């Protein structure tokens, strides 16, 4: 089963593709899709849609997992990210029938076993799961891998509902 994980951002989007299941996940690719900072929304958002549509066509995922925004300290940052997230969800809905959304706490819990884990702990678990050599540089791509892995860990299925798989603790091979 192929799952795409997406970490939304206003001018950087983490994108990762994982194959397999929760017992044997395999990282296919991970990257950071970048757009010029300060680009007006009416110019940036169509670029986001086109970049993702191209990747979804290439990767043919059965489901897409997206990080859910849970709060923001700065409305000037939150609004562009929310706009981008809306385009991500729309483009994903056109490509697949299963979309799952996870908060950062849910991702940390699924990947490390602790919702209070630091980014370094998440990266360490991903290195143990996929091998440190397989991990890309950049937090956005790393976060996208963790989001995709969360979908597998929580029992993602191409027949799942939009709310996503039911939560349960996961263990990954080392």
C-alpha cells in the first residue's frame, strides 16, 4: 500500500511516500517542495495544486495523510498555511478516496510512543525504521515521513473513512 504524507507550510511543503504496512514500511521518497517566500496567494496556491497533482499522478497513493493545524501563535503565519492546507486537501480529494489528518501530538505518539517527544526523537525513530542514510535533510520532509508513517501505524486502509484509522500504539522494526 502506498501512502503519501504531507507537512503543510506557506512556502515549503514536506512530501513523503511510503510503501508497505505498519510491520514493514519502506521509504520510497521524501522531499521539500519550495515556493518563493512572499508570493501572493493567488499565484502560490495554483502552483501548490499543480505540484501536488503531478506527484500524486506519479506516485499513485491509495491514501494521503496531512498534518492538521491545531493552533497558531501568529495569525500572519497561520492564514497562509491554512490556505495552503485547503489546496492540499482539495487536490488530495481529487486524487484519492482516503485522506487522514493528524495533529503533531498524534504523529509524535505514533512514531515514538510519546506525544511529548522532541523533533530529534522523531528523527531518531525514523532513522531506526528506515536507516539514517535514507532520511533527507530538512524538517519538512522528515515531518512528512512521520505523518505518512503515522497513517500506517494507525492501520490506514484504502477503505478507511476521512476521519482516519483508529488510534493505537505502533511498533516499528529497527
